[in-house]
């Protein structure tokens, strides 16, 4: 009887211990439910309603629209769908440029700072200044610097370096896209620098010394030692950068306001226009749901690709 009672007590203790991690996760799950799942469900419900400013106080009383907003947004031959598709392509290009530029600048800065013999701490602190500044204040400063007549950028390029005879417009026309991408890269690369710097610390110096003895230069050492060691870090880092860039609202909205040039018409601001400028909240919600589905599909495919690459690497002899 004593043995039976003891085995029962052990089983109960094991069940309680197995439940402890879930109890610790419960607050985070409740916050996730409150902050993300509930607003997501409300947004899906709003996308099915003909919700305008007339029903903003009681949005549940808006007329039922069904899938009409989705048909309108997915009709690439119509004005709404064509504009949404154009904004999607612009946002994808923006994401690619910002992720590539931020990673290249941040990675190069981290590698060079790692090799610095003196003042390494001061260099790292200086590099983190753009990331530490408030986003709105930093982008507003850039908007002043990019002004055609009084901006510091034209003062340096035109008056100082004499690279062009006329003062270009940086915030309108085709240059607006590259302006907002440059500001986003300036804001984001210190985060890459911080993550890559942390990833460089565990790499044994013996590997670099052995590569140097074999005659490998700096670029070959980076390709043969640094990049393979940083592969897991870079995988997560690139996904985070892509999500941040794709959903970036603050940078374009602060630079251009609610009506950006067509070349810089990014999806977050485009959806904002549909919701708060034309007061078609149902259409804006439908666009947001479509973007959510698109990002979920991309994330799922990326996860499958990473798993396939990991299995293929593990299967190699």
C-alpha cells in the first residue's frame, strides 16, 4: 500500500511540475490574446461591414457588406485594386532595399568595430545613437535636412561638393522612394550592428588565426568563418528586419504625411488613407486582413524553407 501511495504521489507531483511552465506562460498568452487576437478578430469583423464615419460610435450597427470590400481590393483592374497592387510592389521593393542596406551597413560596422584595438566601447556607443533617438524626432530632422532650398543635404551636395548644378527635390517624385528608404536604413542599421556584434562574441579567435595562417584574407575569413557562424543569427535577424520594414508606418508618414508621392506609397500609409482619409473603415480593414494573410503565407513558406535547408544540411555526410 505504501508503494502504491508513493507512486501515486510521484505521478501527481510530475503532473504538477509539468503544468508549471504553462502557468508561467499564462500571463503572456493572456496579453497576446488581448493585444493581438481580439483586435484581429474585430478587424476581420469590421472588414465585413459597410463601416463609415456615420457608424463610428456604434460600429456594430453598420450595414453588412459581406465580401464586397475584398472583391474591391482584389480586383486589380479596378482603381482600388490596382492602387493596392502598386502599393504592394512598392512596399516589397522598399522592404528589400531597407533589409539589404541595413544588413550590409550594420554587418560591416560590426566586423570593423570588432577588429578595433582602441576605443571599441566608444565606437559601439556612437554607432547606436541613431537607434537610441526617438523615431519621430529623428525622421522629422531628416525631413528638414531633405528640404530642397534650406536642407542640409542639398547644401552639402550642391553648395559644398558641387555634384549637381540644380537643387533636386528629395521628397517628391521618384527620389522620394530612395529618400524614405535611406532614412529607414539610417534608423535600422544600428540594430543590425547590435545583433551581429553579439553574435560575433562566441566565435573562437583561433579560427581566424588558422584561416590567416592558410593565407586567407579578410574577405575570405568573413566568408569561411564569420558568415557560417552567424547563419542562425542572420536568419532571425533578416526575418525581423523584413517584418519591420514591411509594416513601417512612422517613417513614410512622418516624411510625407497622409498623401505620399506615388513612388513612396507604402502599404501601411495606403491603408491609413483608405481608413482615415476616405473614412472607408471597412475597406481599410479588408486591406489589413489581406496583408495579414499575405505575411502569414510568406512566414509559413520561409519556415518550411528553413526547415528543408536544415534537414538537407543534417543529411550531408
